[in-house]
């Protein structure tokens, strides 16, 4: 991926038009077939793998009629990049020159990405010879493939390009294909697409011609070049793969191309998904504040500004919430995340001019929070409804609101606003109500209700959303904000999350295995969601439950190994066995911003970094259990300067590089 371009193929490298095979650009499948035949047959592909988020390499051998012995004299290397370029190189080890007939079949349907993703591709289009390749036309768009060297023969009716290559003894020849999308329709046209409910799509193309995207066109990496060296080398690979995937999802905001944010993931959310973009930006704050700043600016431009009940809210789609609750609203989650991300970015070193620029949008989010939580005549006054005005009231939404109020008050204090005290008072009242209304006592020690209905009835199932109650947020001096639960309730929640009903051995289930409606493949009712597992692990570590945090961390690391260190958005929540492996989920995004950022978050959380750049301090509180052994993190960023820390096998932390004047706190 190199959004808005991407390519999908099986390990053979052959694009057959099956499933999601193809080159895509701006939400269109530009090419669905790219099938190579050499010397009358298909190459035998012996390896196909990603070499980077935007590049794949396929290696194969070529057998010719009459060859003797097991050793092939001819081999093929096929390098495909997401920008629409494919280089096919033929290499000879023969002692004599070889004539090699090469044939490439090309085809497309110019279908929309969303339609292909749900199994509704379009009919194949008829090609026309065009320059040194082929061209296909659809309503308002054209797909063009050019070849270098030009083919010796082009059959438009069959979509074939043919060459008769001369390979000298021990020599090589290369064919380069370039795939491009042209559009002639007026501004604002483009695909609407099919999509998974509540998910965004890649923006539609605008008028003009789109050449393949080059590396020079790609946005700069909005984070530092972090590296990990760990006793467990799988952790090093997971961090590197996560950052590589995130760069593949990096996209410029069309309204302000200097602002870079992250798309949600392929194939369902190839555009900006507000809540997921904010979660990813928050998890990457140890690598600098540029991504957070770009994401916050992009979302501030779309914030509701018209007077009314939605003033200050960030728009967002509905999202399925499992069998026990109606869909939740990603816009509410994003609205509550906005001020928290800005406040924490300030602690990590976001420059003051950026804070001043974004503060009005954060204040509007906080104003929306207070208004929507206390309307006249509402049955559950004081809680944030999600999504309807009359409920339900989800436990995780109250956790987001509580964090937003406390971190927002911290932010307003720094900016000299008198509203900070009002927000802290609101948060204190919410804590008192929540501990009374949401905590359900039972013989096992109690549990938090998942939600309250509009009439105040608690719904008692246990799911991974409860992990958000542990994520309180960072305040000054390395302190964490107080949580909605008291100490005893927090300890009990930690026991519940670390028990076998919730911890699958590969990560945290979305719904406990003993709950009604549990489905290990349910993306909100039992599947393991990586970013919520990362939130739980970090929250457990901060609350002092290091063994539970370590178990979740090791489970995710073990799962990542099965996925080639490229974690999907989710995978089945089936119980881990001695000889088992995590089962992929057929509808998961992969790559996905929240899972890739979650992988980064769960590893860096082991160091226990708590910066307070305005106060000039940083504290390092690593897990004393050192679950992955000794580790060294370099290339982090605090106060916009390089930061490095080493953790010993005894769980002792040592800062090795930091900004000048930054003091080590307690």
C-alpha cells in the first residue's frame, strides 16, 4: 500500500481477477488481470513476499521443453510496487543464448474498491491498443498500461502483450509495466462504493490524469525512525513491520496536503476514519507529535460549526457493537478523543503555536461534552449517550468522556482558561455516579456493566470495551489521571480481563467466552481486536498488574509471528492450544492503522515512559517483570528531540539520549 494506490495479489504474483486481485488507484481497480506466461507456461513461483508495505517480490523458475536435470537455467524476478509499476526480470544461467517467448494477459473491470471487496466486481472491459500498451475505457475513466520495451505484438481482443526476448548467455532482460488511471469526468464525480457498515472509503478521483505515484510524491513519515533491539527478536520485527504498515496507510489531507494522517485500513477503510486515526496518532506519540498535529488539524476542519445540539461534534459513522447493543457512533468517540490527544501531545512536546491553533476545536469538543451530558428532562442525566440522545450509555463512552474532561481541564489550565475547574467538577460527579450505577456486585467480586439502557437498566455482559476503563490518560509530572473505578474495582477488572474467559492466549476477546452471543469470529462479539488488547495491556501495567499485562503482550507477540508480524485488525478469539495458531478473520482489515499502532503501543508501553515536556521532565517506569527480556528503544522523540532508553533484564530503565534540559523524574 502507498495510498491512494495499492496492489493485491496471491503469493504467486499472478493477478487472475479472483477475489480482490488487482492494482487500485483512488478507489478504482485499474487492473484486475496481469498473468505472465513464459515459454508456453507459467513460471514456477518459489517465493512471494512483501519486502516493504508498498512492495512485493516474487521469484520463480522457468522450465523449457526438452530441458534435462533438476536445475533450472532460467529464473524470473517480479517486483511489484503499489504505485502501479511492475518490473519483470528474466535471468539466464545457460551457457548459450536463449530465445524466450513472453506473454502477459491484462484485463480490468474498472470496478470500485468497495464493490470488489464485497464480491460484486464489474464485467470485464474490452481493451484497445494504445501507444506501447493497452487502454480500457469506462464511464468517465480510462485505465492505461504501458510497457518498456514496447511489445512486439499487442492483441486488444485478448488483452495480450507479446515479446520474443533474446537472453545472452548469463544475461538478463527486463520488462517494465506502468499502470495509470485517467479521468475525464467533472469535479466531484467518483465512486460511491459498497462498504462494510459504518466504514469509510478511499476518496473518489477528481478530474485529470493520474500518473503512477512515485516515492517523491509520498508524504514524509510523520514520526521518528524508532528501532527496538530486544532479547526476543520477534519484538524487533513486529515494531518494524508495524511502522512499515503505518507508512503504507499514510495519506495527505486533500484540503491541506501538508497535513498527514492515517487511513483506517485495507480494504474497508481506505479513507480517513476519525476515531481510528486519533487512536493511531495517540499511540504513536512516543515517536513524535507530527502525526497527531496533522490528524487533529484534518479533523478540526470537519468539525460541526453550525449552532445546534451537534455544535463541536466531529462527524463519524455508526459501527456495529455486537449482539447486546445497538450500533455505536465513531463520531462521538472521536469528539471525546480530540481534546485528550491534544492534551497528551502537549505533554510529549507539541509546540505551543500548534496547541494554540488547535485549542478552539478542543474547546468546542469539551463544550459539546458538557451540553450533551446534561439536557433537561433526560432519564440518565450526567452520562454521555451513544449514539441516540436517549441512550444507551456505554461504559467505554463514559471512560472516554471522563478522560476528555480531566485531560481537557489540564489543557485549559495551561492556557489560562477558567473552564478547567468546571470540567474537573463534572468529572468528579461522573466518577461518583459511575461507581454507583455501573458497578454490579456479585459473588465473584463484581463487574462493570457494559451499558445502561435509556431507563437505567444495567446490561451486565463483559467485553474488551471494559479495558478502556483502565486507560485514564497522562497528566503533568508523569502522573496518570484518576479512573472511573476505585482501586478495588480496578483490581477486580484486572482479574476478569486476565482470566481465561477474556484472554484467549492470543489476546483479549471482544466478548467473554462465557457470555451469551459469544462468537469467536464476531468482530464485536468475541474476536481478538489488537488495539483494545494493547490498551488493556498498557492500562494493566499502569495499574500495577504487570503479570496480566505481560501475558497479553506475549500473546499478541506470539500471534504476530503467525501473521508474518503484520497484524490484522482482528483475528478469531478461539482458545489457544499447545499446537495451535491464531485463526484469521475473513473480514479483517490488513494492514489496519489501529492494529499496527497497537503493536507499537504495546511494545513501547513496556518502557513506561511518562513525559512532561512543559515541566521539563520525563519518568521511566518499566515493567519490573521484563516480560521480553532486555530491550533498547532508540529513535523515539520527546520534546521533538531524539530519545533512547534501555531496559535491563531486571526491569531497570536507563535513559541513553534525551533533549537538552530534560530531567529524569521520579
